[in-house]
């Protein structure tokens, strides 16, 4: 089976992890700060906070921005559920903004229309979470302009997008957002096995997120309510969580960061080759905005169902039967049972639902060979045939 995505673990990666196993620290040692520094420097952010997942990063980001009961968070329906669930963890309400039919990202025009109505109704969001689907950045300049006008905060969900660029600058630099979140799950561009990171240029937000990821406990005398009882002393000053990243994960991340640019470049080579090989098939291929240099976590095709005699499911199942590990990113969140129980329904976000009816993620990973790519193309050609 050729998977839709997979990690690339080198001997150097293995050696880095083994080195930690042989060291004094398996957690709360020097590797996590080093990994944070590497990511912050690469993307151009002042602060980086490593966590045990991007979901945890989204949660503490929302809390740091003060999201709570009575507040609203808006995001795209075409995302993993964590982009919406992070609001519910905070006791806030969730709503969605439909996608742009070309980029599949949150549509700034739809956002503007929804904000205008929400302002009249007194239901403006406190936080908006644009998701850089497949690694392609959203129109962050337009979203930021709306944030300034309507007063909401912005968390970029860049789980797919580390190493990508927007308007010639790395995603995560914070120019158009308050916090950016990355994911290091094994199928992502670089991996720490499981893990995530929140980056920000705001000192107070960084301090708050650091506190929340480790039980709300501090050893900083300046944050304590009184002078320390002794060198052993710490205080819990907030209700936090155990969201820390281990030293083993961070060591893997430090090692992987050395090849990030190489990974992205290879993904672009594969995408360009797909574009050429698939051009004659009844498919809509990924469109890249000229402002974007995508991380290319995913390569999503859309079936032109009016030009073929097979259903979406038939094509998908044919590919799986031929050993191609295709997937679908994502089932629109508002159609999940947990969300329909809140009142969301099919038909609420038509562009997202149209995408779901014909989208397929085909294999894309940096170690993919041209021969594997040829197998994917041949299988897809066969699956589309009547």
C-alpha cells in the first residue's frame, strides 16, 4: 500500500533520539528549548512553545486569548475537528465560515459577509481560526484587516504548513495573527512522533501558554504571590494541563528541522510532476495562489463527476483496492454527529459540502519515488475509466 503520507526518519534522527535516551533528561531538559528556538528562528517569531500535540496548542492558544463561556470562535468546516473543538474545551461556542472554492481555505469574502451580519446581531466572534489546508496559507492580509475592523483575535492553524510561505515570508512570523500553531504528527511535513507548537510575538501570550502547558505551575519568583519558601518552591497560579513535549520528541524535531527546506522542495517537485501527469484526466488539480508557497502537506484532487461514469466512492474504493492509500481531508466538521446535535445541518456551508462530495487526497510524501508516483497515476487512470 502506498500511503497518502508518511514520516521520513533518517539515521541522524534515530541517533538524536538515542542520545537523549542515554542522557540525564527524558523530559524537561535542554532539547525542548532548543527545538523551540530552532522553530522560532526559522519562522521569524519571538516565542515558540512546544506541546504534546497541535490540539493542545490550539487549546492553550484559545485560553491565552481569553476565550471562555459566552464567547464565539469561528473556523472553516473543512478541517480536522480539533480546529473547532478547541473552542468547546474553553466553554465557548463554535461557528463556521464557508470555504473558497479554489483554495479550499476559509473564504475572506464569506467571512466579511458573516461578520457584517454578526455585528448587527451582537454575535461577533472573539477568535477566528483560519486553517492553512494542505499547507497553502489563507488570505491572511484580508483576514487581518477584518480582525482590525471587528476586533477579533486570530489563531493560524498551520498544522499542515510549517516551512510554507505567505507573501514571501514564512508562515508563523505573526505579521497577520496573534498565535500560529504547527503539528508534528507523523504524516505531517516534519514529525516528533506526536507533538505541536504555538508561536507568537506577544510576550504575555507566550508566558500564559507556557504556564498552561505545565499544570499552571511556576517557579518564577516574579509570578508568585509571595517570596519562595526555599529553592524547592513552586506555586500553582492557574489551572493548567500536562501538555508538555518530551525530550525524545524534541530531539527528533531538532534533527528533522535540518531537512525541512529539503522536504518542502521535494514536495514541490512531486506536485509539479503530478500536475503534468494528471493534466489530461477529468480532475480539478490543486490551485496555488500567487501569494502562496505551500508546505504541500497534501495533494488533493477533485473528481469532475459530470465527466465520469463512476461515483466518488467507487473511485476511492478502486484506488484502495489497487494499493493506493488515499484519504479524504476532511469530512466537514459541521456534519459530524456531535455538531449536528448542536443544530448544524447539511446545507449550511455549500462550498465545503461540494468539496467533500468529490475530493480525494492522493499520496504525497518527501520519500515518494517517481515510480511510486507512476503507480498512483496509473491506478487513478484505471479508477476513472468507465
